[in-house]
C-alpha cells in the first residue's frame, strides 16, 4: 500500500493511505534512503510503501526542509519532505524574529526551490514603529520574490487570503517558537484543537509547545504544523552555492571578474559593488557573510 506520513513521534508513525484512511505503522530494519545523514529516517510528508503494518520503502523526496540541530552538530533534522510551499511566520515583537534567521531559512528553501511566503503575524500588536518596520521588511523581501502578508489571529486579518493559498498544495508552517503556527492551524480548522502555548513573560520567547511535526488536511490542501526552531544552520550547500540562494546576488554573479568569486574581498566583484551602492541590503549581505563564515568553521571540525 502506498501512503503519506502525516505524523511521527520518533518511533511511531501515522500514515494516510490514498483512500484517506489513517493507519499507525512501524519501521523495522534498514530502509532504502537518499544519502543524507539525519536523526529521523522517516519524516512527515514522505510517501512510503507499507506492508503488514511496516514501512518497507521511502520514495525519493522531491525536496525537504532541513535544519542542522545546532551549528556544531553534524546531524541534521528534516522538518518535512515533499512540500509545495512554505509559510514562514514572522513576528516583529513578542517574540521578535531575527532578520538573519529569516535569511537562513530562505537560503535553505531556495536550495530546494521551495517557494516561501512571509506571514507577518500579530499585527494587532503593531505600534507606529512596528508598522514602519513592517513597511521596510515588505519593501526588502517582496522584490526578492517572497510575498509578504499581514496576519493577526486575534483580529482575523489575513486569514481568508491565507486559506485561499492552501488549495491543492502541501504547505509547511515554520518560524520561531511562539509566532502562532498552531494558533493558525486552529484558526483554519477549529476542530483540530492543536496545542498552543504562551509567550514567556520573562524572556519574550515561545515555550516550544509543539514537539512533533504533523500534517493536517485543511482547506482543500495539507498543512504541516512544526515545532518552533531557534537557530538555523544551513546544510547541504557548498560555499560557492550560497550566493545562488540570494536572488539579488545570483542575478549579478556572472558579472564578477572571477568566475569563482566569493563576493567578499575580490577585485571586480559585481555583488560587493552593488552592495556598496546600496542596491543590496546590509542585512542580506551580513547574512550571506555569516553563512559563509559558518561553513568555513565546519571545514576544520
Ligand atoms: N497578540 C497575538 N498573539 C497571538 C497571535 N497569534 C498567536 N498568538 C499567541 O501567541 C502564543 C503562541 O502561539 P502558538 O500558536 O502556540 O505558537 P507556535 O508557533 O505554535 O509555537 P511552538 O509550538 O512553540 O513552536 C499564544 O499565546 C497565542 O495565543 C496574534 O495574531 N496576535
Ligand atoms: Mg506550535
Ligand atoms: Zn563577486
């Protein structure tokens, strides 16, 4: 039987077969896998073959969203596989999402050509300063090909437009802990009653309420709620490929004097020239350099 994995808890798996029936299944022995070292062999979104309650085969993945457990870890963790689009929830306050986190996430998504929409949640908390910040963020990211939408799960702003984008697709929700991923699930379908958690009064951060990814059939598509992520180590990329994942740099890279230009110190670099002219945002260029620096470190481990 062919089925799609909709939930895993580490050792137990739930799959949905092609007639929409849910089954709890197990894994046993060695599974045929793509060459990736991961802490979790079978992930939400995987298409698998099941025989006698056991997963016998994982189909090759079209893509997956992967993050390294930490900057120093050799092991990576796949959040989900075979996704059509990602909604990255961003909050400008309570908690504040770091720009570098957004950029690292976007690089990973670009590496597998997964389209990303930025959902700016908690607009009900926006002060005039945050409105201005929001305006700057949309002016930065929209031209790069990342649509920006406003959302408030308290006022309901944006929810119907977001629902309209789910039809016929597998959508992954991601973002830091406490940004409202599970609250969005419940807004899309109140019957789901996904567990949500407060943002800590002390640290202004989420409490990591959701601990396993889970896929739900919603609004004519499938939506995957995932655990909130903190840092984001970029994996599976060679240093030379990082600039390809920054659309505004990729556009210019063939104008650099050296074909193997790293866009950092080289003469005749079209990317640094554009950055100096203010055509590439400082925050984006800083994220690029920071990702390269990470990779440089990992060479010596
Ligand atoms: N003010 C405000 N609070 C919101 C909004 N959406 C969600 N929240 C609150 O934010 C807190 C965290 O929401 P969750 O849905 O649990 O966040 P999450 O992204 O699933 O977090 P993890 O599961 O820990 O990754 C809860 O107290 C929600 O009520 C919003 O639009 N405005
Ligand atoms: Mg959650
Ligand atoms: Zn260059």
